[in-house]
């Protein structure tokens, strides 16, 4: 090998080494920037209501677990909400509402949804206790309603909500949602 060819191969090797080092440095900077972004970013999780199946009333008797599931689905659809998932909550209320009461329940939901949209807040309901009155087809859910602005909790209030149901076409459907006074 001649001296010129040796110099040329050394220059090529140095150029390739420098190119690899430059690419490695760029990748290291990108990883560092992504790490900083992940560290400074805040995430907000919105709980989506469950998806229940339709239940039946057998021989005039309502299943306690089914009515409880309907109640929790209605509460989660109403109170576990953010501006991003309001359409889903409305669909939940529409799906489980009795035909005669559907418009009134949806108007109530739209009032809550408008408030959430206008204030750009998120709400999450944490149930603590569920009381059943199966003879009257009523369920009272007691829990805490947390209100968030972005990821900062701005309010927490105890809330008692009574859900009334009616037997409709062999099924149990939501007839009313009313807020009860809390014992404080």
C-alpha cells in the first residue's frame, strides 16, 4: 500500500468516525430533550364510565346488583366528565333512561355538561356508600365529587344522589336523578 492510499483510508475512517459521533451526539440530545419533556409534562386521567348490558326484571323482582350497576353507570356518566368525554356521558344517560323521562334527564345532563364546558373543568365522583330501596326502585349513592382545573384539584364536596327507576318493558330504566342534602 502506498502512502497516499494509506492517508486516504485514514481520512475516510476519521470522517466515518466523526459522522458516527455526530449522529450519536444528536441522538443523545434528542433523548435528553424527550426525557425533560416527559419529566415536566403532566397527565390527566379521565375515568370513563363502565359499559353495562341490558338487564331484565324476572317475575317482577329486580336484581339488586343490576340496579346498582345501572346507578353507578348513571353517576359515572354524569359526574366523571371532562370537556373531552361529554358525548359519551350523554350517550350513557340516553341509553339507560326510561322513555318517558329521557328528555328531562338529558336536559339535566346538558346543564351539567354546559357548566363543565364553560368552566373547562373535569369532575370525578368517588362513591363511598350505596343504599338500596328495591321496593321503591330507588338507590342513594353517597360519595365525594372532586373538581379539577387541568390537574389541580380546586374543589371537593360530599354529595348524595338519589336515582329512581321504573320497570319498563321487562327491564329497569332510570326515571330520575336528584341531589339530596348531605348530613354535615
